[in-house]
């Protein structure tokens, strides 16, 4: 045990068995994005306002389709200050392109190779039996 508390995250399952995680606090976002995300995971964050860092966990030998990326972006929009808005812009990149600037406050990251997905805030429908 390293003495650090486990990150507090929301977890969701998207259609096709894809798993999505969202940090609850700035410190949880840091841990999720910088320490726990696999380089091949996809990273999402609403553009221009506070919100959770969202990770779409990679699946060995598989690439998410456009709809899966859109659904993960919708989760990022939901867990942000833009939740009450209409369509919002969400930044998306591979986790390997997310870095923590030196001496930056918790929850602050730099990203490269950004794509922007426009989506409405939404959570996935629960799977039957959940």
C-alpha cells in the first residue's frame, strides 16, 4: 500500500463492453489521467470550462468506433460545468499525449494531437440487469 487513497471515480460501461472512467476531483483527475491511464487509452475533457477528465479504456486489439468515441465525449460533457448546455465541444486525444506541466495545480494538464467532438451531455443507458 502506498498510503495514497484510491482515486474516486465514476465508471460506466458503453455498448460493446467499452469501459469509461471519470474523475470526481482535481486530484482524482490527475491520478486517472497521468498515473493510471494506459498510453493507448482515449482521454476526454470539455473545452474551456471545469470538468472531469474522462478515460475510455483501450481494449487489446480493438479500436473504438466513432459512436463509442462520441459516447465517451458525452460522458465528459455530462461531468462538466457545460452539463446544462446544448451541444458542447469536447477535447479528445490518446492518453499518451496528456502531460502534467511542472508545478501545475491539480487537474491541470497539457494535451497534444487534440481532436474536437461536438456532443450533447449524456450518460450511457444502464445495461439490462444493472
